[in-house]
C-alpha cells in the first residue's frame, strides 16, 4: 500500500485555539485528512455532530508537521 493515509471518519475539534495554516480558529471540521470547514468565533453555531467531537478545552491544536528529509 502506497500513498497518504486516508481517513473516512469526520473529526470535529472545538473550543480551542486551532491552527489552520491561515490563522487560528475555534472550531474545525476534518473530513478524511482535509480541513473542510472552519469556524473562527467561539460564538458561532457548532457543526452537526456527524462524527467524533473532541473538546480541546482552550488548548492549542496543531496539525502534524513532518519533515521527510
């Protein structure tokens, strides 16, 4: 098996400082291995719970940063 790992499940991170690559958000929805929706304000409506929801409780969440050299 070659190529990137593909995840089918939806993951929602909420209530945190989540780095998206373009800035910080309070909520993100991740489908497979791609950020598909971003909510920047904690007051915005939550995503529909169609998958695993993780409350990061105000902590910082970063994507995995790997250097393949």
